[in-house]
C-alpha cells in the first residue's frame, strides 16, 4: 500500500513492501503521485520489477566482504594489508547486517567507537576506504545498482598536521659523530 504526504509544496509517494526496498518519489500534484504509485505497485505485483531486487536485500555485508577479498583484493599490490582490514570488518557486528540496511548513522557510530578506543584518524580513513570501495564495486560491477554508499555521508576525523621540526646543522653533525660503528 502506498502512502502519500505533502512536503514543501510537493507530494511524496512511498511504497513499502516486505522483501523490497522502500520506493519513493516526489511529484507536483497528488494525482501524479497516485498514478505513479499504482503503476509501481502493479509492477511489483506482476513481477516486472526484477527479482534481483529481492535477492539483493538479503545479502549480508559479510558475504560481500568475502567476495571483495577473493575477487578484488587479491589483485592489489599490498593485498595482505587490505585483507587484514577486511578481516577487521568481518569481526565487527555491522558485517551481519543486510547491505541495504546499513546507513550512514551505523558508520558514524562505528567511527565514534573507534575514536573512543584511541585509533588514529588515518587508521579510520584506511579502514573506511575498504568499505567505501566495496560499496562502489558492488553498485558498479556486481549488479547492486540501487545500492547507495553510506560511507560518503560520514564525516571523517581531521588528520593531525605533520611534523614540523627539522635538525639544525650542529645537531646533524652531532648525530653523524655519534653514529660511528659500534660493533
């Protein structure tokens, strides 16, 4: 059953069905929204909307992480480092969620947990980069066209500024003098 609501001079039609993602669209008039909702409901009932939508909903992040590790990571130069990060994600409770249920708020909660554990901002960025690329590959190459990337909406912590101190000339000379062969 479709629901309708008026939002800032536009009508939004929203269709919610079990085993299908929520579908919504905005229109200028309620009549247009009603026509669209009837059409979409009849396509769902008639099976015109791809069965793949139903399948994609039930895919867990864990399954995509494993596939990503086996199909994408193995071709990278430093695959062992990325595999380590994927294994981290596999141990996290978020891996047991269906991919369509993962929201930016879940990622933000993860970020706060990691910051409380004292992880560096760069560590968070690297771990999140794996998840972000997974969502991109899934949407572009694995047939999950309707999948949005929740990581793009999460604000990352700022990286600290780099080191600014340099050795003075006399410090360099002392370092060279004291670094003689001690074997």
